[in-house]
C-alpha cells in the first residue's frame, strides 16, 4: 500500500515519514525506534529543523533520497570492511579527491547524508546530546565565547552550538567549498548566520596564527592517515586552558575513512602524545546487524591544554 501524503505541501513530521517510507520502506522502522528511544522531544526537533532546512516537499524528498544513497553506500562499505579488515581509501588526499572535491557527490549524497544521520541514527543523536551537555555547556558559561569548528561538514554541530549558546560566535574551517556553502545556508535558515563564518582553510596549513578558547572537531580524526598530525594542528590552535571537543569513529567504514581506530585506548594515546589532558570521555556503539562481527563505535573526548 502506498503511503498517503499530507494534503498541504508543507514540511512536517508526517511528510518526512511518508517520503522515507515511499523511498525506502526498509528504513522506515528507524523512525519508530528513534521515537521510542528519544521521545517526543526528538520528534519535535526533527519536524522543526526539517521545516527550516527544506522548505518544500521537493527539497525534502531530494535530501531523503541523498540520505538513502548514503546509508546504502555506508552499509556496503561496512560489509566489505567486515570481510577484509580494510577501509577503501588509504590517504586523506585520496579521500579528498573521492569525496570532498566531488561537488555532485557532496551536494546530492554526502551532505544530506551526514546531516540526516544526526536525526535518524541513535548513536549520532546521542552524540549531539553529549556534545550539548558538555562542550556547549562550557560555551554557555562564557559570554561572547568564540569557537572554531574544524571540518564543518553540513554545519550541524556549529548550528547546535550557536542555537544553544546565544552569545557565542563560530568560525568553520573546511577544505570543501560545497560543505562551506551548505553549512552557511544551514546557519542562515536558523538565523545564526551573522554569528558564523565559514572559511576554505586546511587546518594543516602551518602558517595559521589565530588561536581559540574553544575548538570542536567532529568525526574528522579518522579521515587522516596520521591522526596525530591533525591533533598537533588542533593543539597549536587551542589556547592554554582552552577546551576542545574531539570525536572519531572506531571500526566504521565510510567513503572518506582512512585510519582504522579499533579501540578507544588508541585514540586516547594519540590525544595524550599530542599534549592534551582528557577531561571527559564517552563512547557509544552503533546498531549493528547480528551478521556483522565488527561493531562500529563513536567516541568523544573533552580535552584541554594545561
């Protein structure tokens, strides 16, 4: 039976569910699971945010289609990783060519995908909750705080920071022009564009001089063949006594994934040798089919420089 759409061309929760079921009925049960786990606040957040981000049924449908392609690709890569123990790309340069410099892939699949997983994957939504309870709490306690977002992606976490810390200002560094454009539009849709600036900058550029009291780097660490090089660059941009929120994925094959972190202790070792002191650590497993013997995790760390 085909789903019935709401009579008005209005983006709301019912329309989102109907479009997802029509496009991918095998994914529609994720909505019920998210509702059960996170309750009405999650549903309200999804409906409100989608109405701001995608103002028409057509735009929402395109985003959902991109998300579905992203999910299918990720599942294929994870199955391949389970069999081979290897990620598909070996260097950050290769990931850049394959993903970040591919305008069509970024705009139609990657950016809608990495945006919507924050609402539809329970471990990703839980990460947002932890981020808000730790890093954003620190931002709120400092008036006119300024943060740097390294690898902004869809802009989701910058926007969450700005809409919850109302006196904060953000800057985003990313090597991808499509990501920066997507993120800037994201900020504008939530009326925080005047407090955020995106710049096409490679954080590994050794000539950078600005330093920050607050830095976030969300699921970027494993995109480099030498994560410590990235951590050293983050350290060089963080002021003494500053706070950084750094997350990465373990055993999670993605189109842009390069370095295979297998256990949290390896991430923590890299943080320590880069000079960070860990204030808070958190991890969560991704829902995984019983047929897969390797379980992906997300880990996050609130760190400082003493």
